[in-house]
């Protein structure tokens, strides 16, 4: 990465920060390189819903700070970042890729955005996503799908597909996404980059348009594990505006052992995973062993129910969170003959098909006749999963599996909702248990003559992000 030929927009945060400090490039040059590439590629890729004009004042301020503070300036100072369209930036539209919020302009900064601004980071645009973050392909955006820069006939994953494509195609140095059931990690895997879902409560959700409040976390999509760490460190921390944020040290601190014990639930991988993805996974485990780590078996029988529990709890929370978007209190307003008509018209015009499906499902599982049969059972399954993972972490430091069963799929290939939901089979558990998880690129697999990226996924105990960065670094180095 550090050779002089690398274009500025292709740099990692680490390397860009080094060059800025060494005066090998200016903040303006770095911005222009990203902005020009974004303008050039975006009509085809549609990673951004909007590319922001250069903020001359912010660019000048970042430059001044680097000049004055040098090594002491935050690493993110002057770094152009892409922000998912469900994270508020004051004065900018935040539509969550929905017609419902097409013209909604944020009146305040999300807490993460505030922190990034304080660090001197720059925002290059807002990125495309599945509507209200529901989906695994970005095909559910109300404004057209994003293409995977590795193979434009394929999806970039979702719901943070725009952020993933922006980073993978070097239209930004790094990005923020949100992850409710895999929406950072799965698109990171399918576009060949790193994605982190932090511990629940590590990062403030204030200013994140809510999907499933007990599952949502904002996190980084980045070109390297080191970059994911830089971004995570910059956005994390207790926040008065989000009562679910946790203080440092809430969970017991674990020393990072020299020899990591990597737990592999092989019983979960017996079916449904593409054979060559499994080969890539085993090869990566072999490299981890070569690097001195131990691979051990773990049993997580309740994982078989994770997807079912997720697809009950998540829509239940979606149905409540989106209730406020009724054309009266918030969101697109269409008028009919009666108040009921107003609601129906506004919500029918404003919400896409997948969103409506989940609202219906969520309303159903919470309804008085069915809440015991569905929602409460799913919640009980969630508690069992959490206990099972806690127990597994007595005999291992991280748990590993492939991030997805397959590489990126073609547009329209998963039009049956259930087949799309199966895409999340490995990622949802970390949201249900609240544990942090990372996806790091492993070997590629070949489809139709193209090498497509796939990811290896690690889960760690609560607040043990450092273990994820350590094991992620090892995988990265071994590639
Ligand atoms: N793909 C999952 C879903 O559709 C996850 C979405 C997310 O993490 N925001 O619910």
C-alpha cells in the first residue's frame, strides 16, 4: 500500500494519515481524488445517493490542524468518509433509501457524526442501502440497487451495500454502516473489505434511523482491520443521548492470549454452505494454526434457531419503530378522505414491499393472540443463545465461521424473501447476543470465471473487540 504509485483514493486511513502528516499530499488532494473517482464511477455503481460538494471550510480546517498538530492530530483528520443514508448529518437529507423520508433533512448530527467531525473527518456522501436497512442486497432501495464493484452483475450485499461498494471501489477511504442482523459484515464480505459490528451499546445509536433497536449498531466498513479499529475507536463510547450505551469495563476485561483458541462450530457447517467457501474457510483456519493459534470444536446447538428468532424479533421492533412514520407525525404525507385514508395512503406510497412485509409480520407476532407463541418464544431463544455463547467462550476466545454461505449473488437471484433471509444465517446471532463480530476477507472463490471475495467471521465476548482486531490482523497478514 505504501508504494508511491498508489492513487490517493486507494489509500487506507493509516497510510493517508501518514502521508498527510509527512506532507506528501494535502487534504484537498486526498478529497479531490476520492470525489473525482466517486463522480466518475457512481453513475454506474450507485454507491452514493448523493455526493456532497466539497466543504471548503472543513477541508481548510483539517489541513490547518494537521499542520499545527502534526502527529498529535487525530488519525481521521482530513479523511473523506462515506456515511450510510440512515445516519444523520445536520442539514443533509437522510432518507434511509425510502420514499417515506425522501425529503427529510436532518436537524442534528448523529452522535457518531459529531465525534467524527470533532476528529476532523470529512463526509463525501450518503450511501445507498436497503430501505430502512431491511435486506441483504441493496435491491430494496427505493432509489435503485447498488452494483458490486468486483462484478457489476452481482449485488454488493446489504443493507450497507452502498457503503461497502464505495469503499471497495475506492470512492471513499472508509465508511460507516449499520448492522441489525449482518448489514455491515455481509456486504463487507461480498465486496472484499473488512466490516465490524461492535458490542451492543459500544456505539451510540443517537441519530441512527432505528430498525430493530435491541439489535442495531453503527460500525465501520474499511479496507483493513487497522482502519476498522481506528474508526471504531473514534465513534465508540458512552453517550447521554443513548441510554443503552455502555461504559468501558462493564464486562470483565480479558487479556489477549498469545495463542488464541478459535472455536469452530463444525456442526453448523454441514449443509447449506458452498463447498468452495468451506475450502477457503478451512484454508484460513490452517493459516491461523500455522501462525500459532489453536482451532477447537465448539457446540452451539441453539444456533439452529437463531435465524427464526431474528426474523420474529426484528420485524416486531421494525413494526413499532416505523409506526411513527404515518404521514401525520413524521414522513411523507398523502391526503385521503378520512384520517384512516391519510394513514393508509401515506404508508402505502411511502413504504416499499419488503418494509410492508416486515411491518405486517411484526404486527402479527406482537398481536395479543400470538405474542406468546411467537415473540416471547423468540425472546426466550435469544436468552438461550446468549447463555450458549457465554458458555462456549469458557473454552475458546473467538468463534469462527464463514460470513456468508456463498459469494455475491446476481441481481434478482434471491427474489424469494426466504432465500434472501437465509443469507443472514451466520450473522444474526451476534446481534441477538449483543456480542461484537468482524468479517475479514479470506480466499476468493470462482463463479463464471470471476474471482469473488468471501469473508471469515469471528465473534468475541462482549467488549472484546480487541481480540477481533488481533485475529483479524493475523488473517489479513496470511493472505
Ligand atoms: N439482512 C438482514 C435483514 O434483512 C440484516 C439487516 C441489517 O443488518 N440491517 O434484516
